[in-house]
C-alpha cells in the first residue's frame, strides 16, 4: 500500500487541531478515515479492527481521561498490526523512552515543521522509527541510562501522578490498585531516582525535564 492510500486515524482532544492535521494530510493525498477526541472512544473503535479500518494512528498524549500513553499500551496488545505515531507537545527523554517501549512507531513533537510530520508518516509506514530532531538525541546519545528512564511502566504512571500532585488514594483509584501498592511504588521510585522526599523528587523532575 502506498502512503497516499493510507487510512489514517487522528486522536487529539482539540477539534480545530484535528481539522488542521486533516487538511495537511489531505493535501498530501492521504485519507483521514477516523477522528477521536479521547482515548476511550479511540480504543472502542480501533479495537474492533475491520469495523474501523485505520492503518496508521497519529496520537496526542495529553487527552481527557485516559492518557495517550495508556491508549498506546492497550492498542499494542489488542492491535499489534496498527502503527501508532506519537505527535505531542511532550519532549522529555522519559516520555520518548516510555512511548517507544510501549510500541510507538515514531515520536514527533508539535514544535516540528509540518513537513516533518508528513515525512514521519511516510517513514513509519515503511517500517522505520522516525524521531523529530529535538528528541532524536535522547535515543542516539545513549541517555537511556538515566534513572527515570529505567522505571517500569507502572512506576512511570505513578511518578506522573505524583508530579501532578495526586494523593496516594487518588492514584489508587486511577490505577485500580490498593493504596499500599501505590505507597510501595512510591518508595521504589524514590529509591531508583535517589531522592528521599517529595521536595527532592520535584527537584529531580525539574532538573530532568519531567515537569515545567
């Protein structure tokens, strides 16, 4: 199948943004077969397979409800045939690492030029792993040894929630695990990052680009 015949899906919670992507892709002769504003509706449709024929999904990570990263993980299990190109404002090494680990076909930031997104779509469809210039160095320079890049998938989820300021009970409800389990994850995260308390955790996060 040529890139021009690709059936593309868009996941972004802003209708105006999706309209802009659609216009850009259609100018390149590509067809946008489906659009979604949140992770749950995207998963419900895409997990049906033939009922929602999409060959490549362009996915934002910041969504209401479930995150784009969680959708990526779920689709990797249910639709391993579906190529997912992450297109997001997030540009930290940790997020790039987690997305690639979860099975992303590529990672492009929204600060990239429009041509870079189009090129990434072509390359992802050819089986390459496109990375925008501003994040490619994270992979190429071997920064994967950084402590926060070694966190497990669940540890990273807990870390993100802690950095948002969520309480242990709130995280417990979100992840559907016991508060004791969340507390254990919190301890493991601090040990792996070499921090002793919440203040040191925030400092580490700022120094490593995990928060503004």
